[in-house]
């Protein structure tokens, strides 16, 4: 169980990701985390003891073939699931033992998700989509509106506020998703194959947007199997059979 | 968040119109019945009271029981009317009444289904019924069993459209019976009440009725007028006592007065209300099950949406709130449609029955309460199921 990169709090990458090195505690700290599933009679060991530290401002790529455990790791870091064993700190908070009600709060305040299929809510407008996390965070209607419009301006979609997701192109939809992820000012953006449904050029633009977000001090973790996407990121880790190999 | 949930729910319904409509039918019928029941019940009571008040509060009727034994029925004599008058205080006039349907004919003009009433001279006094021309039957007409007739207003106008009726003869007939009667009077118009249709009737002496139209073994009905200023209900009780003592059996006669009719009507409305309340309750339960079903379908279909919302930070509580709000919004929409339908229906019914339309604020409050309660009760389980979904599994749902 080797740990080639155990450099807590350090932005040790300085590639195209333009990670800004900052002192202070890591945004994500994964310590000897394991995850097991029961599938009928057999127990699947999705993660067999993974440790990882991600600093503020880092753009990290998690790679690996399907079944390597990269999605599981992302779910754990995203507080969508809890580890079987090990410890997990997000922005300094231990999240491994929290109940669903508290995990929802952590997801709301500290994490922004970007998915391959955008996962926008189809029946509501672009602006309402971006306002949704703020609603769960308890912000008032006026504040929600203002901050949503701000976030949409940040991704260059100020002129699409009242559109429905179906009226937008793939790239635009992913920008809405990024605005939605950014709107709560989370410490961590988790992107699961964010360019998987986009053409190369649009995908590139999305990655550049991530890089710019990192410059502002946010941490972006991209799960991908696309080497070109990974190459864009400042730091890469690779998972295989539930173990990390950097 | 509440209003967002309501808005989202409405958008969800707008996106699934047919399904929403079908799932709401039970609630619509249930709430529609609640509104119709209460409105119609109230209107019916109001109109009966009005009718009773119109119909001479001062009259009492006694019917001989159909099932009474022959010896008992023999006690119902014409002379008993005189005894009633003298023995029961408060009774001013009594007349035996015999009644049957006949054809009336004058030359080419026929009045079908006329009610021929055999009565005594006291009859108009009981009902404050006035002559328009000629005079009513006299005691002598009865004693001498004269073939004379007094016509109700409508009968007179049909049989004698252009000519004077007085002094002319009409034929009263039906299968096997045909008699000629001389018209001695025509009555003024009077609205019918308590089973008495004045304008469509022809009046002949009671004794003549028995002698010439149909042999009467006993009196089937006594009509009584009470003295001014007495309590009719008390007099009706006295009459009841009188007949109970006479026959020794409460079932061998029936006393009817405006109050007993009102009471009977109240009982009928009560029974009807009970029945319709049952219908409402059943359709609300069935409707609620429909709501639960559609909410379960909705939760299953929107598993992905629930996953997304959870990823964005929706707590189980927030998801439960969303789906519960959706269920209640759904049933409230059904409730509103039901209220509109129930109001329209009861308005139509009251218009047709010529009753006063009296919608009740309380019944609308009840309808809103019922539909919300159904939404909460049957929305809880689907909402809890949505709240319990695992984020990872929900997100992976396609």
C-alpha cells in the first residue's frame, strides 16, 4: 500500500492547471479509506485503502479504468456515500461518521458537483437551476437570485437566464452546471467526466474554465479516463483495483 | 422553500396533465360530494321550511292506516269528525276527505287526471280557500247527496275556456263510473300544499262521493283547521292522543301537520346526508390511494432528479417536504376542482327543484381541510421513500 504522494497541504503540481500554492490544511484529506459493497453473496472491495491530500487551488485528475474505484472515491469525497473504514476530512471537517442530514449540509456548503450528463433539472429555468443549491442552503429569494445571476455571469451565460436547459447547447449546459457548482462558493468542485459529452473544443473551454476557477483558490478534482483531460491538469493520480498508483 | 415546492409541483402537473387529471378524479368526486351534500341539504331544509310556512301552518291531517284491522277502520266515521271538534280543544273545523283521480268532461273539453275530492262544507274554512264565483258546497248538498260540483281554478279554465261554468254540467268518469254533476261554484287559485292540489281538483259533497262514485266503508282522511293563536304542534299531539285512545294502536293512523312533515323531511335529509357522506368518505379514501399511487410513480420516475437535488445539498427533510408539498398541492387542486363542480352541481339542482341556493362557507372550509388531510396522509409514505433514497444510487438511475 504505497503512498507516493503524501505531501499534505502542498500544491506540488504546476502544470497547465496553474495551481496556486497555498499554506494551510488540505481541502481534501483521505486517510486509509476502504469501501466495500455487498453484491448478492460476494463482497466487492471498491477501495482497498486509499490516502490522498488535495490542497486549495489544485486541479487534480483522478484516472483509472472502469471498476478501478475512481467513481467510488469521488462519491466518498463528495459526501454522497460514506467509507467502510478510514478517515475523510473535507475542509478540515471529519465527515466519515456523519448522518445523511449533516452530509447534505456539507455537500451544500463545501462541494460543487459537475457531471458528465450535466444533470440539470429540465422543468425549471437556467437561473432557477443555479438558485437551487442556495434554496437548500437557506438563502432568501433575493439573495438567491442575485448570486445565481452573478455565477452565470462568471461562466458567460448572463443572456440565458430564463431559458430551459433543453434550449441550450451541451457546452452551455455544462457552463450552467459549473455556475450551479460555484454559486455556494464551495471549497471543492468535483467533476465526473465533465467533458465526456462534449466535443474537443467545447471540452477544452470547460477545462480552461476549471483552471481559472483554481486560480481563484478553489480546488477542482476531475475524474476522467481521457488522457488529454488528465494532461491538462496540474496533478494526476491513477487508481487500479481499488489502490492508488501515481 | 415552500413556495418553490408549490411552484415546482404545479410545473410537474402541467407537464403531466392527463395523468394528473386522472389521479385527481377520486378527490374531485369526494370533495364535489361534500360540497353538494352540505349545500343541497341546507337548501332543502330552507325550502321545506318555506313551503311548510306557505302551506297553512294551521292545518292538521289524520290518515287512517292502510294496515289497520277492519274493526279499527270502522271507527273512522264521518261522525268522528264532530267528536274531534268537540273533544279536542283548538280544533275549529273538521272535514272528512275522500280522494281519487277522474276524468272531467264538458262537451269536447276534457281535463285528465283531475283529483275529485269528497269533502264537507267546512273544507274551505280549513284551508282559507276562497270562491271566485258561485258558492262552495253546503251541508244540505251533502245531506241530500246532490250531484253538484265546485271546480278548482285550473279545471274550470280548461273545461269552460270561454263560457260561464255555473249552472252547466260536467261528467266525472273513469272505467265503469260516469256521472253528471252540476257546477255550483268555481274557486280562486291557490298553491297546492301538503299533498293537496287545489287548482287541479273538483270538489263534491262527501256523502255524494260515497253514494255515487265509490262506496266508502270508512273515512280515510280527516282535514282539520285549528283555531287562530293556538300552538298547532300541541293540538297535533292532542289529536294523536285522541286517536290512540280511540284505536288503542299508534300504527292504525297517522297524524300529519306541517311540523311532522318538516320532521320527516329532516329525517330523510339526514339519511341522505349520511349516505352521501359515506360516498364522499369512500371516494376520498379511494382518491387518496390514487394520489399515493401517482406519487409513488412520480418518486420512482424522478429518482434521478432526487439524486441531483441531494447532490446539491437537499437534506432528507427537504426532499420529504418537496414531495409532501406536491401531494398536498395535488389534492388541493383536486379539492378546488371538486368545489367548483359541487357548487355548479348544487346550483343546477336547486335551480331545477326551485329551491333557494344556499352555499355554506363552513363546507368550503371543510373541503379544503379534507383535501389537505388526504394529501398529507397519502403523501407521507411516498415522500418518506423519496427522502430515504441513497444519493449514489439515485444519481446512477437513468
